[in-house]
C-alpha cells in the first residue's frame, strides 16, 4: 500500500516527465545542444574507461584494433568537448556513425573468422554487422535528422511515462 506522500511524489514525477517531454518536443534544437554536451562528456568518460581497461588486462587479451579504436574515440571525445556546442549536434551523430562503421567492419570480420571455426553459427553475427553498417551509413549521410529523431523519441517516451505516472497516481487517490 502506498502512502499519501508517495502518491503525490508519483504525480509530481508524472507532471515533470510530461513537462520535460513537451519542452523537448517544442524546442528540439536547444535540447539537442544540451543533449550533445551530455553525450560528449559520457563519450569522454567511456573512452577513458576503455583505455584503463585495455592497459589493466593481460597482454594476451590486447588487440591492436581495440587500442586503435580507444585512441580514435579519445581524440573524438576531446574534439567534441573542446569544439563547443556549435558543431556538436552534427558532430556527435557523424562521429557515432563512423564509430559504428568501424565496429560493423570489425563485427563482419569476426563473423567471417567464426564461420571458418564453426560453420553455420555466425548468421546472427553477420546480420548484426550488416545492420550496424546500414545504421552507420544513415547516421553519416544525415546526422541532423538522426539527432532530431532521438530528441523526438525521447520526448514521446517522457510524455508517455509521465502520463503513465499520472494515471497510476490518480488511480491510487
């Protein structure tokens, strides 16, 4: 059984979700810049984490492409944080697209390597690599559309979740 204060808290959460969702939907470009800064910062922290993980592992697990990918990601993250908000809404999807492109190539290479070891076991790996490659090409070709799509998806999600919270709170009152 929920208490009276938790019902109000659920209602307040729902109202805030709906308000933020509407704000995202009505002003996507400003929110795109804010979200870009957060993504750049998280990309930077994730890259540092990958570099630390690489150097802390045993040498037998070191792969050249992993270090190369980590260094390239670090350079992208530094550029995104230093360059400012002007290019981030375009740069982040483009960088993500190129990153996905290289990851797709590695995935497809691994899928073909696994096929030599275990025949008929790499259908999923090959399909995942092809899907990554298609998504990467879409991100590279039209980064602004991808960014705005993410903002609108986030707005719809927040409005839906806010409505669900409001419904639950009002049903319990």
